[in-house]
C-alpha cells in the first residue's frame, strides 16, 4: 500500500476510504510515544 500521507512517524494500516469530498486514513504510530498522555499536566 502506498503511503499517501508521507509522514515518517505514521504508518497507514488500511487503504484510505473516500467519498466525493473526504478521505479517511486508518493509521498507527511507527514507534512508541515520547511521553504518556496520562502524565501530561492539565492545562
């Protein structure tokens, strides 16, 4: 599957779904996150 997003840290895991006006990509991160979202301070 070609990577239409061309983002180095994101991998598409399913072909894009599209209609007349939108495209939806199902993606996953290539590596682990740098920090846990739960440990971020509330702003």
